[in-house]
C-alpha cells in the first residue's frame, strides 16, 4: 500500500480549513459577472467532487457547464418563460418539475423555517408583503444565475431510484465545498426544475435524463447586501438523540 495514494492512510493536516469550508458555505445570491472562472479551475473542482459516495458506486450524476453564450442564451429563454407565466398564470401547467422537491403539504417546523427564510430575505432587500412585481424580479434572479459567470445543470437517468438523489446531494455538496476551498461561492438552485422542458434540449441532454437542479458558481460580490443574508441552523441538541 502506497501511503501517498492510499485513501485510508491520508492524513487531513488542517481540519480547521475543512470546517471553515463547510461553515462558510451559503447560498450566494450576488456574484461578480465580470470575474470569470477559468475552465481548469472548474475541472479541478469536479475532479475532487467526483469522489462523492454513491450506492454501489453508481455515480448517477451528469454535469452540464454553461458559460458565455450558452449561459446567456439559456438565461434569456427561461426568463422569457418566467415572465410569461407571471403575466398569464395558467401557463404554469406547461412547466412542471419532474420530481417533488418540496412536500405537497407543509407542516411545522418545516413551514415555519421556510417562512422565516423567505421573509427574512425579502426584508433585507426591502420587499414588503404584497409587492408582487418586486418578488417576481427577485425570484427571476435565480434564472440569471445571480449574475454568476458559470451555471451548472445537473441531470440523472430517470431509471435510477430515489436513493440516487441522496447520492446526488453528496456530489453537490462536494462541489460546493471544493469551490469554497478555492475562494469561490455557489448557490444550489431547485428553482430551475420547473423549466426542464427548456433546459434539457438546450444543454443537449438525452431523452432519458431528468433535471435534478441547477447551480451558480463564481466569485461573490462582497458589497451586495443580499450576501449578508445567512440562514440559522438548529442546534445539535435539537435534532440528535443519544442512545446508550
């Protein structure tokens, strides 16, 4: 066994940096559009992320990276559809996500956390209840990748089971943490899922693939007030039971 290449023998010399990458990850909602992310750096992040665990090593992920014209064209297409639905809500039936990301019926404490999250964000941005135009514009920031120069679209084959979505979450987390380790920020986005009928043909996905989510990647705009929004977390005692 070569200790230089052995996973079991690898020593994490700086656990504080690992912890910092985890603790400083947040959903960035304002990026520096003009500060590009070089392709070798993106490849480096994906190279690390691919070590994510997956059941029986199925590795169910497919990744589409959008930059430049491909990114901008998709933004235009989806924003146009989003605006059309806002003007004519009946069109929403034409844009349905393929799997249920959120529950059909919300219960506490999850609905409470969701409401706190939404109104805290809108409050920071000065958006009051009932200001539908402002809410629509802010929601559409999702479909502009929050100005990030890089957009990811993640898909998997429909034949895979629900467990593959759990595997996918570990892969996505690896991307986000590897990005943080390199001075970048991300925003994972299920908001794109409703527009899969536009996105999948645009990226050249196979008919057998379904959209899992999108993600923005880039350098955070440190001056943007929205990036001062950080969500609270439950204390360990709130979700842990010790059994002796």
